[in-house]
């Protein structure tokens, strides 16, 4: 037996040795996975429910202002310009991230940097947890 109760690693490991190295039995691993999935769904649904309740409260307490917001004319050219500015700022940031990865000689393509960076940006906007898109970005260069 190794220090801290770890079983030695070899080809003829017993089932209990494998379980001790993997963190428990297959049943424990499945249970932790189910708990993780439920917790992830709760973290995603809770902000949506809170936002819905806030909008409902606003609609009930002041329906005239809600109608005004929905019916007021929108500036579509301004919205389009703002969306283009946001997309270009994100792309500049992702290209800068690619240049940083290339500077430390990571085997990384610009397409992969943009794809994973967009996933990361999406997760930063959507994720209710603390990790979000930074998880994708750190996974790409082994941190």
C-alpha cells in the first residue's frame, strides 16, 4: 500500500483497487454524476425563474409602462451597429487570445481559438455558476 491509502497501479489491479483510485464504485460515480447534473440544471433554471418573476411583477404592478416599452419604436440601425461593435470587440479579443497562445508555442489554430472562445463567451453570459467560459479557455492550454 502506498501513502495516503492509495493502491499501487499495475496491470492486475483488483476491482477494489480500481475503485479506490477512481474515487469509489461505479454506483458512487453515477450518483455523483446525477447530483452534478441536477445541481447544474438548478443553477441554470434559477436565474431564468427569478427573471420571469421580476418581469411578471413589473407587468402586474405597472402594466402601462410595460406596454410602452414593448410598443415604443426601436432604432434598428442603432441596434445593428451596436451588435456589430460587440461582435467585432469579441473577435479582436479572441484573436488576441490566439496570438498569446501562439506566442507560447501552443499547437492551436485560429479557427479553434475562435470556436472555443465563442463557446467561452456564450458560457460567460449564460452560466449561473462561477466557472463558465473560463473553463473552456483554460482547458485548451492545459491550465
